């Protein structure tokens, strides 16, 4: 069994693209990754210490005071369900909790069931409805 570690680092655009693909997440453009990466509030990478390979990531975007959005939670498929995703989420939540901001809104789009609930996340409905819109090339 591999040992994982968390490092506070922003992925390179190439690593970002690779992790999304290897985690079976919807693709983003390299152009978008180059523009967006480095603008987050916080970012971590999950590293397999044995192979010294980056195998996961998680990021927080937002304004740093009223809204925090957890995004790009990714763990390469062959390493899923081995505790790495929990390590990533723990690091992200520790960052937010360390800000000690009352009544900030923390949101995310959950692509898996029964994972984020252990940190207190719950569906927004019926109080509100989560929605999205994906841009298209013009």
C-alpha cells in the first residue's frame, strides 16, 4: 500500500490536465488552465511518496471572506478509495477553518455520493437549487 502526503502547491497546467483526465473528470482547456491556475486561494497536491508521483489535487477559489468554493477535487482512478481524497479535503477544510470567518459560504459540486457529508456538506435543496452553465467557444 502506498503512503500519501499532501503538499501545498498549485499544479502546473499540464499536471492539472493530466489529473483531471486520469480521474475521469470532464476536461478543461489548456488555455483555461493556464489562465486560472495561480488565482486560487489555496491548492494542494496529493503525492504517492513511494513513486514520488502526483496522484491528486484539490483547490479553493473564492473571495476569501464570504465565499469559498472547493473545486478540482481529483484522485487518479487507481488510487481512489485509499484515503487520499480524505487527506485532500482535510487540508482544504483546515485552510478554510483557519480563516476563522463567521458565516462564510462554502460550496462545491459533488460528483460522488456519500463523501463530502463527513465534513458537514448537505444538498442545497429545497432551500436553494444548485445550478451551472458551461461556456462555449465563441
